[in-house]
């Protein structure tokens, strides 16, 4: 297992990454305008689909619904990669950080590819298939975060853990100013104040609308049939890539903080 110095070094790298996320770029601000304009032109049935997503996300937080992944499949992958028996999340908790990173990279690459294929297929019909693309991408996003959680030894069957994932999703979609506020909430979670994060999630309705609006100028191109295949693939892959990076960083930080606490207790 890592030494205290190793863990502190890794923690410093994550905190550096967090600070970089709070910097707003001009392209980020401009990128949200087209979809806000398109929103007024979007057919009502697409708006209805967003309403359905709100209900599904609420069910996911409460029960996991149809989005829960199979932990045993991931256990087998982790077991193969680490050459050690993995029967539970407590076994996963004990694998080295480097192994967690390598397994995450391997598993998440397939998720990115799947998202790209899905974006290309729904891009064929332009704006008319956005109603299919948005909920499908939400499903991929939630399952991606669950896989990251399991690889780091956390249980997506727990309601508080699912709430944490939604906050990570919200973070990855938010503008720089909002990211700074969400970052504090996520840091509180790492400090053992999970209940506060769950209570703050009462505004999760915002997550779905942010999820939709963040497509920005990239999704604007997907309005064009056929050409939307290319932009749909690029957009979806980029989004899952950004989400994966955020998920790995936040879960890695939680693992590091827990291990530092354990080291401090054992050295007293």
C-alpha cells in the first residue's frame, strides 16, 4: 500500500486539478448560447422527454432503478487485473491506487467508445433523434460513474453514494463559477458529511436541464441530419471522457483521504 508521502503527493495533484476546473473559459460561456436559443425552437415532445428524465433521475437516487450495474462483472475484471481474489467491495478497497487507475482507464475506454457510437447513430436524424440521444447519454453517464465507484470500493447500491454521483455529474456539466460551489459540497462529502450533500441535492432538477443545455454549440451541429453523426460521436465521447476524469478524481481523493486517516490512526 502507498506511503503517507505518496498519498499526500497524489492528493496535491488532485487539488491542483480541482483549482484548474474553477477557471472559466470564453468558449465555455459562448458554447452554451446556441442550445439556449434552440430551446425555444425545440419541439414539445423533446421537452416532455426532459420531464421524463427528471422522474427517472429521482427514481435513480431513491432506488437505483434500471440504471444499476452488475458489481460481480467488475469484480472479475478487477480480479484479473490485480491477480488477487475479489469477492466484495472491501477487497476492492485494499488494492493499490495505481491498480484502480489502470482498471478505470481500461473499463472507461469502452464506455467512451460506446457513447461515441451511440452519438453517431442518433446523429443521423438531427434534432429529431436528440430525444433519443439525451436519455441514452444520461444512462451511459450514470453507469460510468457507478463503475468508477465500484473500482474504488464504493457501493452504488447505497442511496448516499448515488447522490454523490449525481453531484459529480452536475460538476462535470457546470460552468466554472458553479463548479467552485459544487466542489465545496463534494469536499464536504469526503470529510464525512454525506448527509449534507444528500440534502443539498434537493435541487437535482437543475442537473437534468444543465445536462441538456451543456450540449451547447457542439450539439448545434447535430441538428443537421447525417453531418450530426460526426458531431454526435465527438460530443458524446468528449462528455463521457470529461465525466470519467471528474469521477476518477473525486473517488480517488476519497480513497486517499480515508487511507491518510487510517495511517494517522495507526501511527499514533
